């Protein structure tokens, strides 16, 4: 199944097939920015950024390091002040709405450390007080993220992942209608990363809109129904995952395992007009249009090359991402960063 | 400018700040330091000025104590305040706080109240308990003045706390914040020397002054010099402390103060300075990118 064909989880399927995906109104825009800009000294961190997060979205915010993702999140939460453009949360301009526009929002910054001398439970109770929500849910939330055993241990004694989990619990206080998460799985081992993704899906199924930044394409691909790609402060594209993947120039690849000489197979295909062929052992990959697949197989058959197996690999979001932001980001280590 | 404040959230932030300092034993440690200082200076202070080793009354205790308190309290206040905003900015927790429906005013007011309460409690516990001990052993005469000395001590240290919070608000690094605090500390230490230097450079006769005051007489210094001492914080605080007792001590000698050097003015001065740091912190933090 190609990524463009279907979202990867049942909650998104439910959302897409429900009435929530019908025509959006202004009130359905949980986050909306228009012409947003921010400079730090000589650096234009965010430039003319207009994006829209709809009610019920799991919205992935992608971009290489330094693309402006964290600055955008801070602008949305009024933690940094924009030097141009406007931001609306639930239809209310944040410059006019005061602090109440942040009610019902759960926020987890990247690499938050919290207060080293507070215990996990004291940390949650402090934030429950600030959010004006019932402190009784703190224990339940610690259990939800698997930190209930360490409720009375000081945050200063926790590993990075454990701090992150308490941060996740903090963001869930008050059952928020909007979760804004900056690299939420950063620092989590695969098990807790899975738990967090399940929590995100569960919250979304209950109606919570989720806006999160990530550089992990697999994560975005798995969770999101809509994404935006940011590069050098500018919005490159904002659309559904399917449209972003489908809108790229990469062709699907026909991957064939041959029984004979792979070199001979390559020669046969090149003679047939296929140039961009890659070889790994006895496996060859050929970018093809869907109408060209049978031609490739026919060329190999005519050259009397045995075919052990073959499959079509649809272009991934990763291919799309690379196509949109160019190879510069790869050399910067974006794709390899844990 | 967002002027929203919420008392419940201010209370939560100030309680956290205060309890942090209870948990890390700063409240206990500072109270003990102030208690021991007072007892030591009350008991031994007389000996260093030619008197006997015994508990002095409140006035003599304050005379000996206020000079060392003028050095110690600013350092303590700067240590309390310099990291309060910048540390939380650096570790990301301030972003989480302000991601909640909490205004920037709530945060700054909460920090001033919480850390101010640390100073208030430790000063009144440390100096208060020792004051009762001194009173029980040397008499309670001057008790009200001693209480006012504690109030002035709080205002004096609160100004340094406010300044360090302002530095913490303005700085982008912890090292810059503490450097800012140390600048006001050292400027307070050297201001008096600079003032005297200007007086001597403009014709003042230091020798005549010392001859006069050491022989038990009084000496008149120009008004501008006394006015300048309002900016020599480590001098004006002990002067104010003694003024409470009606003594016009300066550098251990008697001087004729002009009318504007008096305890109520000095109380008002430190109140004004504290308010200035408070308002400045509010305004600066309101515009700060986190």
C-alpha cells in the first residue's frame, strides 16, 4: 500500500469518513496564521507563514533543523513576539484574546527539563494549579505515561525520557482540545514512543486536535492526516499526507530479484530506454510509471533473465520531503538524526 | 500590553518559589546565619569598639551588625534572584508555564512575592529570634527601633532582589544575569569612595575632617555629598539603621546630617527603588522573547 493511498491509522480513517471532514468553517480552524514573520538579528526564522490547522487534525509540522518549527510554535503560543502577520487560536486573534486563548491547550516544548527539585506529582500539581484544573487527575496521568512508580521522586533524578513522559502528562492536564507538541518523541525509547503515539491517537479520537513538529518522517506518516513542510522559515507545502506524497515528481519503483546476472538485466533495461537503475546484489530497482511495469518485465523475459520475485514500491513521504526541500537538508544530517 | 493578572496563579507561582527555598534549606540556612550574626555582633561587637565582651543593647547591636549586613544581604538577595527567570528560560519550564493560561505579569509578580517572602521570613526569623534573645539578656529598650531596623533591612535586601530579578529578566544567559547583579553590588560599594574622592578633588579637606571627628567634634560635609550617599547603598542602609535610633553615625563617627538624611526618607528611598525594579521587570518581561 502506498502512503498516498490511505492514512495509517483507524482514527484518521474514522475522521476522514465522518462529518468532521466536511466543509470547514472559520470556527473549525483551531490554529490559523497569516503572513507570520519573525527575525532574530539578521536571521529570518519565520517568513510570511500562513497555515491552517483544522479541528480534529493530527497535523505534522516537518522541516530540517533550523527550519523555524520551534519558533513557529512559540509564536503561536505568544512566547515570542512576531514582527509581522497574525495568529488566531480557535478563531480568536491572540493579540486580542489575552491569556484565555491558551485555555484548553496542552503544550510540550522540546527538551523541557522542568523543576529539578520538584517531584513528578508536585510538578503536575503545580501545572494543574496554573491551568485551573482538578489536581486529582495528576495521578491518573502519571499512570497513563507509566511514571506512577516515580511519582514522589524528584525530577532532577530522572532520565531525559522520564522527564519527557512527565512533560507529556503535563500537556494532557485538563483534557485539552488542542495539543501542541514540539518533537514529542525526542528522548523516548521505542516502547514509550509507541505509548505516546497511542496516546496521541486516542486523544485525537476523542476530539483533540494535535499539532506536532517532528523530523521523523515515519512518525508523521504514521500519525498525521495533514502536514506542512517548512524550510528556511518558509512554508514549502501544506496539504494532506496523500496529496503531499502524490504531488511529488518521484515515480514508483519496480524492485525485481533476478536469478541470473544482474548486469545483463541492467543492460537489457538500458537498451529498452530505462536509465535510472540501481543494483543491490541480484536485486534491481527501476523507477517506472505504472504503465511501464509490464514493459520492464517483458524486456527481462526477452533477455532470458529469470525473475524470482518483484514488487512495486510507492514513493514515500521521505521521497516527497527530499523532493521539496532538496538534498541540502540530507547533508545537514536531518534524515539521520535520532 | 497584556495587563491581566490572576491572584490564584500568582499564589501558585509565589508558593512554588518560596517552597523551593524551604526544600533546598535556604530558608533555614539564612535564618540561622542572621540569628548567629546578630548574637555574635551583639556579644562581641562591643569588644571591637573598645567596650566589654557582653550582650549590647539594640542600638549598639545594630551599629555593629548593619555594616556586615550591608555586605551580606545584597549577596544573598542577588543569589536568590539572578537565576529565577533565565534558568527557567534555559531549561524550557518557563515556556510551559506561559503555554498555560498564565500572563507574564502573573509570573513576575509571583516571583517577586515568593522570593520576597523568603527574605521577609528569614530576616524576621533570624533577626527576630536573636532580637528576643538580645532583649532578654540586655533589655528590651529600643525594641520598636529594632523592629524598624528589620523592616529597613528587608526593604534594602528586597531592592537587590528586585534588581537581580530584573537582570534575570533582561539577560539571555545566567552568567550575564549574575554579572548584572554584581555590577550593582560593587557600584554600591565604591560609590561612597568616589563621592569622597570628588569632594577632596574639589577642595574638601579630609585631614581637617578626620581631626575634627576623631577629637569628638562634628564636621559639616556639603549637601551634594550627602545626597550622593543615597546612591551608595551599602552606606545609606547603615546610616538609616542608626537614624532609626536617632544616631547620626557615619563611618563610626558623629556627623551633622542635613535634614534630608533621615530614616523615613531612607525607608521611602528603598521602597521606591524596589518598586522601580518591580515595574521595570514587569515591562521588560512583557516584551521578552522566550
